[in-house]
C-alpha cells in the first residue's frame, strides 16, 4: 500500500471520528438541555425555526443565569414573605383582582431579593427563571396572562383563583419552603366560590363525597336493627302461639277421651240391661 493511500485512509478515519464526536456531543447537549428545561425545551423548539436555534437560545439563557448571583433568602425574610403571601390570599375573598395584582408584585419582590433582574421586562424575567424553575415557569406565564386580563375586567373569579394557584407554585419554589408550609398555603388558598378554605375543608369535602354511601350504610344498619328487633320479639310470639295451640289440642283430646268413655259407659250399660232382661225372662 502506498504512502498516499495510507494518508487518505487516516484522514478518512479522523473525519469519521470527528463527525461521530460532534454528533455524540450534540446528543449529550440535547439530553442535558431536555433534563434541565423539561417542558420548556419543547416550547422553545416550537417557538424557533429549528431545534438548533432553540438549543442555542436555551444555552444562552443558561450562560446568563450562571453569571447571576442567585442567593437564598434569610429565614426571617422568608418567614416575612410567607406571612405577606397569606395576607394576600385572605384578601382574595373581598378583592380578588387586587389580590392577584399584589401576588404578582410579591413575586417580583422575592425575585429581586433572590438576585434575579426585574428591570429587563417580562420576557427576560421568564427566561431567567426558566433555568432553575422550568417546571413552574409555564404556570407563571398563565398567571401573568390572567393578571393582564384582570386589568381590563376580562377575567372571571375562577380565572383569578387559578392565577393565585399558579403564582403560589412559583412563590413556593422561590422561597424554597418545605412541604408542611406549602400544605398550609394550599389549605388556605381561595376556592372557586372565592371563599378561603380552612383546615377542616378537606375533611368536609371528603364527607360531602361520601355522604350518599354513609346514608346507605345508616339505612342498612337501621334495617338490620329492625330485623334484629323482629327476631327478638318473634320467638315469644311463636312460643305463645304454640302454647295456645297445645292447650287447644289438649282440651280436644280430653273431650275426645271423655266422649269415648261416655260411649263406652253407655254401651256397657246397654249390655248390662240386656243381660238383666234375659235373666228375668229365663
């Protein structure tokens, strides 16, 4: 084999390895972006002309986020914001539009204290938040859209309630509160009628759902009680009936025996009378 052929083969092998390495890195990058952004990855692909453009945009978000100084909140600051959020939820009962506006304002305040820029506009805020909060960023979008419709009085009370629920999802993540505090907030969030749920609401709802079954169970139990009472009272009644029947049978037997004896006595008397008559004739 000539030297030229060897050089050509080596070049071809290197090109193949380079191409394979490029595709391997592209696949690894794609998997990493899918894992980090979740549904936001599919949304970006849909909003761009190609998957490559979408991935470049997501990589730019990630690089920008890495330059930000995101910091956790101090415990006392977190508790203060949590108390403010609960006040906003309570205010929803009387003024749902105002409560939604205050919820949006509180989200921005917490973002700023965490280190997220809030002066770059809504789209930039979404892009920054999507890196660490990709699972809830779409809910933030929905809450923001409802809040915008509420300003023109085009949102119903149920829409506003949904906005509060979506805001709370992101708010909980930004505060990094535990499940117990999150459960307390969910128990206190407004329902569809605009009223605030209490700690007894889940049990009340469960009771309402199981009320027909409970009523059937009580009805069945009542029927069983009636049958039991009948069963308890029935034996004495049947015993009394048997006693009366036995007494009647005994009386009938005694009458039959008396009649039999009477007939026997009459027959014996007739026989005796015939014998006496025969003796007299003799």
